[in-house]
C-alpha cells in the first residue's frame, strides 16, 4: 500500500480564486467600460459579493450543478461575475462568441443545451434573431440595470440587476470534486461544426497558476492588466482567473476595441500589461504612430492567436513595449508556450534576441510537446526539422464535448500546427497544416512570407495562400491590404522578398484587396481567401 501524504486535500475550485482576491486584495480595483457608455469601478470584494448573489440568482431560476449557462458578452465586470457565480456554484459557464454567424451561435447554444443566456445590450438584435431557433433556452438575461432595459423586445427578457438585487449574498461557495466541469468554449470551426472544449475546475486553476509564472505571462500584483482578448475567446486566455489570482488591478475594455479607445484606457488607468491577437495591435500601433503618442506605463504585452509579425514586435519595442509571443489553442485552455529570453540571451545583439522572440517559445510546466513526422516518429529538436506538433498535459483536451471519438494519438493531442523546436526548446510554428503551401512537394511557410510582407512600410496586412499551379501543384499568392494612402506595386513588393527568403519561396503574384476577411477571433481568414481566389490564375501558370 502506498503511503499517502497528509496534507489537506482542498479541491482546486474556481471560487477559491475570487475568494482569495476578495480576502487578500479586497480593495484592488476592477475597472470596466460598460455598454452604458461610462467607466464602472469597484473592487474584488464587491465582485465576490455580487458573484455570490449571482450564484443565488441562478439557483432561484432552477439552474443546477452541471447545467450550462451561456454568455454573449464583452469584457466587463458583469461577465466576470458570471464567470465566478456560474462556475463557482457548480454550473458551467459557456462563453459564446457573438461575432460568429447567427446560425453558428444558435448551433452552439443548442449543442451545449444552455439553460439561460446572459447577454450585453449590444447583442440584443442577435438574441432577437436566434431566440426562436433555441427552444431549449429558458430565459435570456440582459446584462443591464432596469433603466437601460428596452421598452419592448421581440423576446421576453430578464434584467441582470433585478436578479442581483433580489438576493442577499448570504451564500457559501460549495465544495465539490475539482474535476467537475467549470466552463465550455467552442472552437470557431473554420472547417465543419464548432467543437466544444469542456474545462474543469482543476484544469482551470492549474492553467491559471502556470500562466501567471514569470517566464509564462508573468502577472504580478503590481501590474494593471487589460485583456483586449475577449472573454469569449478561450476565456480571455485565462486572464480573468490569473489576474485575481495574483491580485492585480483588472481593466476590462468592453465593446470599444479600436486603437484610440484602448489607448485612452491604457493611459487613464495606468495599464502595464495587456494581451491580444496581432490585428488588435495593428489598430493600436496605427493610432499611436499617427498621433505621435507614447505609452506612459504600458510595458509588455502578450501576442498570440496567430503569429506576431516581427515588424510588430519591433514597432512595439520602439515604444518601450516588450512582446511576449505566446501560442495555444481552445483545446489547451489555451496556453501552451510563451517566449521569454533566457539570462544568457541578454548578451546577444538585439537582432538575435528579436529572432528568438519571433518564435512561439518554450512550454510552461504542465504542458509537454513533441514534433512528429507522418508516421508518428518523433523529430529532432534542431530548429530545422518540422513536423506535426503534439501536446499533452492536465489542461489539454481529452475529448470534445458530446463527441465520443477520441482526438488523441498515442495519448497526445495533435494540434494541427506544423512546427520546429530548437535545441533550447523554443518552438516555432511554420504553419497550420491546412495553410501550408506545397510547391513541388516542398513546404513553404505562409507565416514566414507574411512576416516579410508585413514589414514593408506600405503593407497594413498580408496573407499568403496557396494557388493552383499546373507544374508545382501549389504556388504562393500574396494577398495584400495596403495602409491608407500608401502606394506600392506588385513588382516592388516581390523585389522586397529578394534576399529575405529562399528564391523559390517568393510568391508568384500579389493581389491587392481593400479588406482581408477576419475570423470571429480576429485572425486572417485564409479559408475564405482561398475560396475567393480559387479560380485565380497565376501569371506563370
Ligand atoms: P480559432 O483560431 O479556430 O478560433 P484557437 O484560438 O483555438 O481557435 O486557435 C488556435 C490556433 O491558432 C493554433 O492551433 C495555431 O494555429 C494558431 N495560433 C495561436 N497562437 C499562435 C501563434 N503565436 N503563432 C502562430 N499561430 C498561432
């Protein structure tokens, strides 16, 4: 018989995070830009009390342990209360991405069997459109006070503040098995139907601990943290948990995610640390550069969700902001790797340091990774061999929600990404396997091509997609959205690649577009571009 440890076996529950913040950082602020238009401020102590009232309110509505409760909401304090009130009571907080097509929103709500859906005022038209297609939803709760409720709506609505006001907060967070489901996120489903990743209390608490570590995201009580990444995009990469866990001030930007609004909030609230997908920083950088502004307190940001273009890392650095390149996915809660320099890298010339920072980084404790060839054999960590990236760990998915087929291969989760790993363990994504360009059987990294193009001063955004070629099967086509007022020709752009990538990697052609379509999580929608250009004839073809 094994000798068992004799320490308290307290379950790792999400409620413990907000309890901790309220008790030990009770006076620390949470600032939210509301759909009402104003800035709302209160403290962790207030947040925990109102989360308890919300737990009482959903119990009064009949929500039981394990039931799913949906949200269609921006980053804001009420959404945070739902994160804690719903999960903390043993129900499942299901964040739905409101930027998806209404049919997908309805599909996801129905698949999850959400009992109630909480939504921000912005999404009333969406709710009015989908409600009839979601017969299982017992009630739609508008996250607003009585005075902001619509005079009439096409759907019977409940009012969030009325629900809260009816409760006294006399509620004790229940204790239960840490493996109980806590929250649910669907992948955005660029192919096929969206699939659900059902997190547990244990996986969430462990992920929050690990991602707060100094070489991961590095969150501290001394920080002021503003997640631009939405709370409906893989739980804002866990920040709504890891920020209260460390006791930092939290700033939630609501619906206004344009450069000017985000900048204003950064300055006003003395934000030190932020996180978002590259397209968000494009907007912010454009605003800051166009108006000759500086950041007074903002000093580092996490960029993930898609590759951070080197030009963006450099531009942020020039403004005194360190980029922490991070990689992960919905199936990984989401954090897998983050890129921080080692002590010995500090002596390297800046250009070499930047080369490292362009990689997606090293795993954080809890996650393990490997790259494998087509037969599943592990490939060397030499920074050159590339293969399918597989991961495992206590916050990595085992099964999709309501889907019996196991996605695992030999106990590992295949990410669908193609990567290299160098001898120091820094992983670099070369592509999503479905975005890889295969020219004459050899692979071209679309990310590398995009990174070069993004550094050209006239380029706002660039996507590299494969195009049919009679001889080579596929050749790269560069789709470019220019900066407003900037001029550049096809020839100039192609010449710009010379000496920067292997000759045969240089795209065959450039197509200028006024808009590059983005996914619901703000990534370039290459699938749509490939459809758009499916009949495109390359000049040499
Ligand atoms: P979706 O993009 O479908 O909404 P996810 O947010 O889960 O869903 O996307 C995960 C994928 O995003 C990863 O598998 C990878 O392809 C891509 N990704 C995430 N972070 C990075 C990064 N830093 N660099 C390159 N690709 C990234």
